[in-house]
C-alpha cells in the first residue's frame, strides 16, 4: 500500500480518532464532500425532512462528517431538569413530571447527537424499569433510554444496515408516531420521541429494509476523491490535524462559526418561505417521472427545496433549488417504470418451428443432445416406441460409457465440459431456520436463536442464565409472596433462590451448503445458467447476513468442492463462474463429499444448523462400488438422514413429460428432506422454494 493510500485510509477511516482534548476533525475542513455537507446541514436546519442516509465505500469520511456536525448544532430551549428535553412552548408533548410543575424553569442546551451502538438492547433504547429505585423504595419507576435523550435531537447509527430487526422495529414505531410507548416488565410509560435519523452504511454489507430506508428523507452516495489536488490537500490537512489538533481546529473556527450562523438564520427563515403552485406542480411531475412509491417523496422534496433556499439566504424557492436536492430525495425511492422484458425464447436449430419442441418428444431429446454433446441419459424424453422399453429396463441399465460420450459427434471433452454464464443475480427474500432451545454464540443476521451473551432481545426469564443478566421483573415477582416473612432495611429483600435471569434472542448466521448436479443433462435449456444465478443470489444474501457458504458439484466420475466454507462473494463468484457442465452423473460421490463437509463443519461448530440444498434430477449412473448407482445413492442418503442437525432440501430438475423416473423424489424420502418438483429450473423458482420451506 502506498503512503498516499495509507494516509487516505487513516484520515478517512470509519472510526474517528479522538485526540488531545477530545477534539473532532472539523466539519468545515472536509475535502470533496460538498453534497454530503449540504445534506447534513439541511437535516439540521429542518428536522421535518426526515434525516439523512449516507451510503459509501470504506474510508470515505462518512462518520467523520457526522461527528464533526455535532459541534455545529445550535442551542435549543428546554425545561430545566427534564430528562426528556421537553419544549417549553409545546405543552401538549410535556412529560408527566413537567406537567406536575407549577412554574417550570427553562434553560438552553445544544441539540444532542446520540450515537446508537449496534448492540444496543431494547431497554437501553426505549427505556425500562429503574432497578435501583425499585429495590430502594419498592415502587415501579421508569428509567429513560436513548430515545428520551434524543428527543428534539439526532440519533446517529453507524453501519445502520447491520442493526438488529427488533431494534429497527422500535425506531420505526417511534419515528412514525413521534411517541415512545413502553409496555413491559410491569411498567406502562409514554413520552414524546421526535428525532432526526442520520445513518451511515456500506452497501457491500447489505441493504436496509424498505420501511426503514423510506424513513430517511435524503440519501447521499459518497465516493473517494477522484481529483488529485483534492487528495493531496486531504493528506496535508490530515497531517496538520495530527500534529496540532487545537491549532488546526482554531484555523477553521471562523468557517465553522459561519456555518453555525447560516443554520440559525435558515431556521428563522423557514417559517416565512412559501412555494408557488408552479413549483409544487414541478415537484409532483418529477416524482411521477421517477415512479416513486407513495407520496413521501413529494412532501420531503418540498421541505428540502424550501430548506435549500433558506440555507442559501434566498427569499423565494426556485426550480434550481428543487433540482439541486432532487437526487438526494429520489435516489433511494425511484423504481423501474416497468419490469425488464422476458428473455427471448431459444431458437430451434432445425427448421425454426417454435412449436416443434413442445409437440414432439423426439425433437426435445434431440435438442438436449445437441446442446450438451451427450448421449441420451436415462429418464430423458425419447420417442414413444423407445420409452416403454427404457422404463422397463431401469434407470441404471441405460448407462453410457465415458468412451462413448467422448466419441459422440459434436461432444466436448468430459474433462473440460461446457461453460455456462452465471444468470443475473437478484434480491431474495428471507431464508431462516426454525428456533430451538439451544443457546449459541455468534453473529449474523439470518436465523433467530437463543444466545449465551448479554446481547439481543429479552424474550423470557429463567432460573438459569448468564451471571449478572438479571431479569428484575421476574425476580421481584418470585420474591413478592415471601416479603411479609422477611426482615430487612430495604423495601425488597432477596435471597439467591429468588433470582431469575434473562433468556435473550438474536439473529445469527447459518451455513448454506449447495450440492449442484453439473452432469451433461444440466446443460439443456439453460438449466445450469439459472442454477448459477440462483446460487450467486443466495451467496450475495449470505454475505449480507454474515453466513458461511460452501458449494460442491459432481460430474463425470467424481465430486469436487468448488467453494470451500467461506463468506467471500468475490471468491464465490469466481469459483462459480469456472464450474463446467458435462459427462455422467456420480450422485453418490456428491452425497459422500457433502456428508464429509457437513461432518467437518459440525465437529468445529456442534451447535451449527447447516442447510443443504441439492439440485439434481437424481439420475445417478456412476457407482463408487459394485452396487447399482441408484441403490447406492439411496443407501448413502439414508445414512445422511441420521444427522438431525442438518436440514435437507431436494430440488428435482427432471422435466415433466411422457416418462419420468422420480429418482430425486426417492432420494428426498431417504434423506427425510423437503422435496419439490419443478419443470423448468429458474433462479427465482429455486429461491422461492428455499424461502417457503424455512
């Protein structure tokens, strides 16, 4: 790594370093981030915009910009001593304590920027029972959380796309209603919670839920500086800040003060700014042209245009102001106006008659042989005259030798095989495994599980749990019946048998293990391209969910591990693209190799819950020993079914026709697996199958 690259990474790292005096890198000293700075200023001037989402690659000063913004936030008037920062002018949103005061005293304080950690618990975010007060006085008291602290301020979430779903749900509820309602652990409390959201994220690590994404008024894409002079200036400023932070901050104090004055002046102008009917029409036409969902884009764009004009010191909103902020408002909301056209049907290499393949079983078989370069395998469609004899002979007696495969006109060398492109990846829906009673350690975002950590959602209480993670509500209930017989100075007297501990849940990752049939029959009608597209889509989803992934393929005489257990999408894509198709079907070898990978994984991770997805037509024609291929395959599958920690899914690629053998279904029965019959293996069909059964 060059010195320039090292300094860029060091200066613009996601985690801002604190220097002597806890000084932060000044907001005014940022280089090449004008659009980001404008978006953050708009969010500060007008909370009605709805916050800012900052998307960008690693090391682009996303977090540095947000933390520097905290120094510029203006003062607001609050009721002195109020834990919720109630507004003296808005009596309808006062908390119970402020309403009980006869003459509340007011005070000034800065707008707070509350940093929300990814491992925040529900009670820390929304608030919960005040344990100390309960033990001392025996009365239930509410302990405010981060939402109370952020009222009339800003909640900042670094790596917002990695936030647990149950925390996202709490934030969405409060953001929609403006109130935080707590109903648990014997308390019922409600307080105002009106805040602005600012989130940063790296899109490579997964996207946000659509409901959460739409809550951000503005969205900005941030990239590294492409201008050489700007990058040099960035390095120079970084060196100056490292050498003398106090002097560097003083150097930009004037610009920072100017920005603060602009914010205050713009806030005062907001109440006097109005939009003309022509501007409103322009905004609606622009949103219609981008095919946005709902009407929030129109409302946010109106507020953003007004705020832009006010921040610029203008007295009137123009179309130029709308155009300036429209990309920020519409970037994460615009949709395709219509779905992409379906792929063109394959052309018949014979007389060009599209109906020939559908009406003639002979043409169907011939087309497959031309595409794969293979002799007809058992179970493939033949003419009615041949089909009855083939069915009577059995699947394993119609084998084609490797020599015959290679000598077939137009066929490729079995060692090379055919290479198929990866189908277009797409967004998939949720895939997860059912919960059980086993507590696990780990991280991820896929399957919900009990965890042996002080993290995650509090689901219930138990006599046994993590030391120190006490469920006080359950503990008090357990001790309450015995208080009349116990003596002590405290309102609540506890003994060891009273204590109850929290049972927590969170999402963790899984292992997705693919066993893919790469024999010659998979090359027909683009089955392999569709399979690769589905696998790549699941790999991308697995990367975002922090899963482990592995892939095994079988063809010719053996099964190989194309993708060892990994989370690297780049490596997965490379190995998937290099997987070739052709030759015979050693399904037994594929099952044995799969079982070896499962056994090795479960030795390392005894609490693991792997999901095995087998994509094949089941027409085994190569044995490992002297047993017939199909019988051997079924025997191995029965052995694998004894591993109860693994979940199996079999996807049958055999096409419907006059003759079918149903061998994949028999294998699914032996595996005790979920089985699906499909006529045309498409990527979306495969993903839906996996989703529906999980």
